[in-house]
C-alpha cells in the first residue's frame, strides 16, 4: 500500500520519531514521509511510534491507499530528501 505519513511531536521525541519513520518510509520534508509499505510493516511502525509518542500532545497522521496511481506529486522549489534508494 502507498502511504503518506506526517507527525508532530514534542522537541524531545522528534529525533526518535524521525529515525523510526526513516526505517520504513522515504523522507520527504521535515516530518513528512511517503512510500510503499505492507500492512504488517505499517502496523509495526504505528506500534513503535506509540511507544515514542505522548498521545496527549503528539500526533501521527497517515494517508493510505492501495496504489499511488491516482496521486499526482508536484514539487515547487527545492525537493528535500530524494526518494531514490541506493544499494
């Protein structure tokens, strides 16, 4: 499934959340990520995020769809964090 994920965390938790999300998805900009991920891996990501988050103060927003064919991505200005994967 294709996912766009964004988070808003307290200052003390931002670094941990960034590292976690980078393990599963492609970093786009600040606290925004995108990419293909299985339902199992997405659930794993959410469970690990809950361990980091203060659910009263922090938020994790996930948009998902079975495919990204309907989504048109346009970048105006500098693209931050490419989506290329290096082996």
